[in-house]
C-alpha cells in the first residue's frame, strides 16, 4: 500500500488527539515502521526529523491548536483547546 503525507499526518493528529502529546522520537519510529522511511530524513543538525510535507499536512489538521516544544521535542495542545 502506498501512503501519502496526508495519511501520516492523519495518524499523527489522531495520536495527538488521543494522548494530548506526540513525541517526535516515538512518531519517527512509528512512521518508519508503518508508513516507510521516505517520510523521515536527517536534518542539517544530524537529527532524525519528519518530512516537511507531513508536517505541513499535520499543521493543517490541528489548525494552529498544537504547539511544538523545541526543548522536549513534542507537540502538545495549546491552552486554547482541551484535547
């Protein structure tokens, strides 16, 4: 089965909705295994990251109601919404 960036983003959004947070490391591992390595890459700092098209689709789904915590490497709901 061929997956799209939107499929991966929908999974991420579902995880965020259910758990209230989505840790990047766990997301990357899940994405590699279930959607394929083409949705992850190594960024300029040498760290694994999620494909930019996936992140764009994910942002559309959460509509700015989730924020990235760059210190802890996770997405969580902003105070504007209750998961």
